[in-house]
């Protein structure tokens, strides 16, 4: 099955300036992008007067893990019985039939990076998933993409009467697990082929081996400046990869973040300052970090902000000074890079998944209508 999208104005997230071209889709992939493509076997979609974008990508979401409505039932994004749970996998709590996924897809959000919340010092693994499908295993783009860890108020609040009432304790618990995982990895390497020398199996430490080996980044929930710096300090101590998540006070430490160079996922910003560490929240943050040369993604933290409003969040960042092209990349190519899936999604390029959004205007504006969405080359109903 071939589909040919004709005469759209392409905003491909690669070139700054839009251009007129056709998009040929074949077997779920973008086969070709060029002016005046002719293919007698393709179904023609007349996109004259419309804009074409790569499917929008959210680098940090809990879509499909959170409950629908308020209540315990169906809510699976925080394990509240253990502050250290690196062995949990977000994919095991994901609910593909949740109505908010279809809502997101119709709004052009075609890929989300989903995983555990921030109650725990180590929460488990995130994965990247398309927003269309019935079985999560068929929807996965990549699993895992990161190991969630959390700093700041959330672990303190959730475990203050059990085992954690200060930022020092949170950092110490993360260090303890990384020390143990490093030693566990060393013993496994030293054992070689001699199974009798292997350390006793430990599921938590096993889950952390890809982090210690530099294969999987820590995905660090950090709002306040002190928490951002602690995340960076620990990543350097253990020589592990790191992405910074939320970065609410990032605008206060732009120079330091630019020197460190870690990818930043900024948000959720379309909320009240609901806790102490959000007191300096600002829509200027993504624009300032992008201008400093950092790789910036804009995130919803869905269901904190409904997933379908990801483009609106980019628009509000533009309203506060972010360059529009940087804002587009912050919901397309940059989150794809953040998750290590830029070979599949994030831009309109031949060879990538045919995730295409057609609109009648700029997606950042509330007056714009999404006219059609394609996921893996198939139209979203």
C-alpha cells in the first residue's frame, strides 16, 4: 500500500525554512520526499494549502500509566512500597486502550516516552511507544530508553515517615545502588565463563547494569537548581549517561547547564506552581536554554498536562521568546534524540517512520486544526 501526500508545505524539523514537496509513503515508511512525485499505484492525498509536520514526540510522559479520572484503580506509575525499584518496567503498566492515547494521536502526538513517576529514588525504565495500537508490544519504538531516578521533594514527601526525609538521603540512596551495581558488574566480568564465581542474582542490580555500562541514561527528575547540580554531580562520579528532566529552574543556571551539556526536557509548564520547587517556574526556560546551545525538549509530563496539548506548550514557549524553529524541534527531533530514537521518528526524512501531521496552520496556535495524522503510514481515525 502506497500513499502520496501531494503539494504540502513541509516543516521537516531539519531545514529552518519550509518548502513545497510531496511525501511518498510505502510500507509504513517515508519512501521519498521531492517535488512533483508521480506514482500511479499510490493513494493520493491532496494537501495543497496544508502544512506537513513530523509526528510530535514527547520525551517525558506517563500516558497510559496514570489512571483515567481520580482514584487508585488504573493508576500504575508509582510503586509506593519500596523507594528503590530499578527493576520495574514502564511497559508492564501501560494501557493501550486508554482514551487519552487516541486523543493524543488525533492531535498529532504520535510517539511518547513513558515510564514510572518520581515517588522513588529509582523508579524503573522508560520506553518509547506510538500512540496508536491495541497491544503495547506492537506499539513499542524502543524499550528501554532510560532509567528513571528522582531528586527533590517527591521522594522526601512520599517516604518521609519511612526512610527519606532529606535531599542528602535521596542522593545517598542513589549512590548506594550505583556503588552496588558497579561492584556487581565487576564481579560478573571477573567470573567470565565460570558460573561458580558469579555473584548471587539480584534483580535490582541486574536492571542497573546497562546504566553502569553506559548503555542506558539516568533520566533525572530535577526541578530546583540544587537538584539539577546533584544529578550532574552523581552522573560524573559514576561516569554514567544522564538526561535532565523538568529543569524548572534551568533559566537561573543557563551558563552552568551549557557547560555541562546534558539534554534537557523542560516542563510541565502549563500548571500552577503547586509545590515549593516550582516557585521559579517560567515559560522563558526552554528558549533561554535553546539559545545557549542545549538540546531542549518541551514536555507535558502527561497526565499533568493532557498529552494532546504538547504543541500548545511549544506555542506558549514561543510567546515567551523561544525561536519558533527551536520550539518545533523541541517537540519533534530533539525529544527523539533525547530518547535515542531519532533514526525512526522526529523529522520528515526518507527512511523514517511515516508519522505525518497535516494542519491548516501553525500547530502552536489554538485556532489551527489538525486535518490528518498518519502513524506508520496509516491514517488515524
